[in-house]
C-alpha cells in the first residue's frame, strides 16, 4: 500500500509534530511516500526549494499512491488542491479533523461524499480510525 500523507506546510506548521506521529502510525499499513510533511525543520516560510520542482514531484507521487490521508485541521491551499487531484484520480481519501482545535472544516471537504472525514479529539484515537479505513480500503 502506497500512502500519500498530506498536511499543511506553507499554510502553517503548528501541527507538524502531530503529522510526524500520524506518519509513524501509517507506516504500519504501507509506505508513506511523503514523510517530509512531518519534518520539523520544514517551515511555512517557503525557503525550501523551487515551488515548481515541489509541485511536479508531489503530483507524480500522488499518481503513484493508492490512497491519500490528510490532516486538515490547519487549513492549507496545497492540501485542498491535493485532495481534489486525488478525487479526480479516484484514490481512496481519508481526512482527519481535530475538533478540539476550534477550527471550522470547509464544506468542500465535510460535504464531499468521495471523502471519508474522521473527526477526532486527540492522537490516541488515530490508530483506530486508520485501522477502520485500511480495513475498508486495504
Ligand atoms: O499550501 P501548503 O504548502 O500548506 O501545502 C502543503 C501540501 O503541499 C503538503 O501536503 C505537501 O504534499 C505539499 N508541499 C508543500 N510544500 C512542500 C515541500 N516543500 N515539499 C514537499 N511537498 C510540499 C519543500 C520540502 C523539502 C524537503 C525541500
């Protein structure tokens, strides 16, 4: 199973530690193609390489992936874009939204029947959510 994990980068790095933890749980189910999303050295300022190269590489990884798992609590244009591309490519899609953060989830995600959205409060709930998703889509 090739898993594309998506999480905010230029949209804000407040949840980067959480991304790293989710990526490590995802390792149980397959290969995470995008481990860099959890890299604590990666900042939102964008001095991290050519945008064109990043775009090309990520779109090619997304094509190769079997599914996409996105942590969507911190809103990110890039993550939203990736989700739409994944939908067009017919990938299985799981979004994770942390209700306790007090943010509002876009209706483009919450209202989309092609996207499974799991609402959670804390990290301890993630293994169960992933187990359910990969049992259905494994
Ligand atoms: O709009 P955002 O930057 O928040 O979009 C975040 C999404 O875009 C993530 O899910 C990533 O898949 C993708 N993305 C954004 N920036 C990068 C990036 N920067 N590298 C890979 N994917 C990215 C540089 C990384 C580096 C190791 C040189």
